[in-house]
């Protein structure tokens, strides 16, 4: 049986990584494969959006360096919301430096990402040392790393042999790498004869139901295209849910989050061959 047709629960049970297991269990418990990307620049808006979408998500994705009034209290409140609504936190930091530097960027500075973010990600461009550096900080804390095997943007250079090398790099470091940011399943990519594949999670940005792009290179596909046709595991949605950050509206944000959650879950049920139960 390939990972494509396995349930989140089956995968959670068998997964060796604590971070991946936690995410898969959360997905199953909440019946949500939705990750909301909260790209707003004010602390109050950031926390408000997370509180609105909390009931509908398995994961909240942050870009902590875009918050203008960041402080330690923000991290504390984020952690309170994570417990209140039962979701994990993913800082989309896209580390891409030598091992020593990324270990410092991950552990230190103003943001101390490793102390609160269950999952983070890295570009494979520096080679395996980027994983070694991040693992030296994150592994003892039970954190997980995603490699950027592909990007959603027009003209991305993360294709072909670059993507294949990223997958091989992940397989060689599966004690810390739990999956990929990618546009499709990576099962079997670059697999050597006789080598067994690992259960990598595929988290996919570039998801939108109402538009095809944003005029700045972003390209959107629907949850069904992403989950059923491309076999990805988690949909990442930002502006499709919170809209214009200058005009946040609680009811609209909540109803969009619920809409994407249902679309994502129904697509998953279709993929594993079960009837739609939530439409
Ligand atoms: P949007 O508002 O749904 O377009 O936001 C998408 C988010 O996902 C945003 O935070 C990006 O930084 C992030 N992203 C992406 O869009 N495409 C990628 O390939 C990667 C990350 Br990697």
C-alpha cells in the first residue's frame, strides 16, 4: 500500500518522528488538513486571525520576521492559542546558510524559533550541512524539518535534479527531516534499487479557490488538485482565508477557514476512497 492511500491515522501510528506523528494525529483528531499562513504585520491582527481560524486548522504557519511589534508576549500568546485550539506551529523561515549560522538563527536572536515552533523549513541549496546545523538544535527538542523540494512560484528553479537531490538528502536524514514543501508527492523520487521509501509529509502552498494567482508570481491550485491529483497531505492557505489584512472580518475569516477545511478534508476522503462526509 502506498502512502497515497493510507489514512492519516495509519501513518501517525507508524511514524518514527515525534513531530510528524503529532501533526498526523492532530489532522486526524480535528479532521483538518488545513494549515493557515498568517502573513500579517501587526501583533494584534496576527493573534486575532489565529484565534478566528484556530478551530479549523491542524497547523498555523508564521513568518515571524514580518511582525512589526514582535515581543516575547506574542510567543506566549501564540502558544496559549496553540493549546486552546489544538494546532501545531510552523515557522516558514526557509533557512539557507552554513550549518553553524543556521543553528544560531534557529536557536537565538530575537525570535528563538526553535523554542516555540514545532516545525520549520530549509532550502536544500547549501547541501546536507544545513540539516546537520538545524538538527543540532531541533532534534533534542523533538522538532521536525521540511525541505523545500519545490516552490509554488512561476519560474521556480527547484525542479528536476534539484528536487530529486532534495529528496535523497531527506532520506539520508529522516531522523529529523519529516517531509517537504512541494507541489506533489515525492514517493519513489530518486529511490535507489532495493531502497525502502520513508513516509514524508507533503505540505503545499499556492492553494486558492477563487483566484489563479496574485500578480506577483504566486500560482494557485484548488485543494482537490493538490490533495487528490498531486497527492499532497496538507494545504497551506493564506490570503484566500484572511483576505485583506487591513480589513479583517471575524465572520468572513472563520467561514473561509471552514470552507477550505471542508474542501481539503473531502478531497482526502476521495483520495482514500471514502464517501464525502462533511459536504
Ligand atoms: P498565500 O497568501 O496563500 O499566497 O500565502 C502563501 C504562503 O506560503 C506565504 O506565506 C508564502 O511565503 C508561502 N510559500 C508559498 O507561497 N510558496 C512556496 O513555494 C513556499 C512558501 Br516554499
